[in-house]
C-alpha cells in the first residue's frame, strides 16, 4: 500500500507539473500572486514523495525518490521554463530539503535501533540475572554446609536450611542480631580481619 501511495504522489506531481501536455490546458502557479515564478509550488509538491519514501522505506528510497523527482522536474526547467534561474534555485531548495529530511529520518531510525538494542540487552541481562539468582538461591538453600549471610557490621541477614538445622534458630528469629554472640574469640577475630580486608578492598584467602 505504501508503494501505491508513493506512486500516486508522483502521478499528482506530474499532472500539476505538465498540465498543458496532459490536459492541453494552461495552469498558473498557486503562488503567482506573490511574485513567484510559475510552477514554484508544483516543484515543491515533489517534497511529498521524497519525504514519504524516506519515512516509510528508508534513506536509500528517499534518495531514489529524489532522483525520480529531478527526472520529472528538469525537462520543464531546461525546455519550457521562462524563469530558468528561479526554477533552478527552487529545484535546488527541493533537493536540499529532501536530503535534510531524509537524513533526519535516518538519524531517528538509527537512534531508535540503538535504543531498541539497548532495551533488548537490558531485558536479556535481567533474564540472565533472574536465572542466576534462581540458581544461587537453589544452591544456597540446598547446600549441605551451613551458610549464613551477614552485612559488613556483622548483623545477621539470612541463613540456609543447613544453618537452621545446625543452630535450631529460624531466620526470622535472629535477623538483625549481631553474630558476635555466636562466635568464639578466635572466630570473631578472624571475622573482623575478613571484614577489614573487605572494606579496604584487599584480597584474602579465608572463607
């Protein structure tokens, strides 16, 4: 359907541009009362198919439509126009505007493609994170070793099923409680050493 609309625009442009040859009638430009040369408006009509082609089919189609428009416009300029200089200037304006509009569409299309690519990557990353989180949660909950999570201040955050079986405490019972009361002096010193290295960004081998 878009191709038929584009063809109709070219047909309308040809009819308005060559009324004498098609209908054997004389036609004056719609803006002749403003002092513009004849067929100035008719030449600008070709901006419609140039813009439409660039918007629907892309930059290359817009340039092809521009070349077709020139092939339609130029014979009148060099064979029939009494205002050749004005006609060339107006045609040049059509060319410049047509190229600029098509470049604008192409830039918007590329930006949209980049934006969509970023969205797809974010969605893929989110799916991967969800899968990783599910795997982590499964490994965490079903590990045979007792595992707990604490914040940098030593407050209890979470524990797995093995931790619950080992200690007899539920997660809700001691969430937010400082874990120092569960550690002997040696383990507490080790925990503080690990915490200090974590804060400083140092490497360590302790679990």
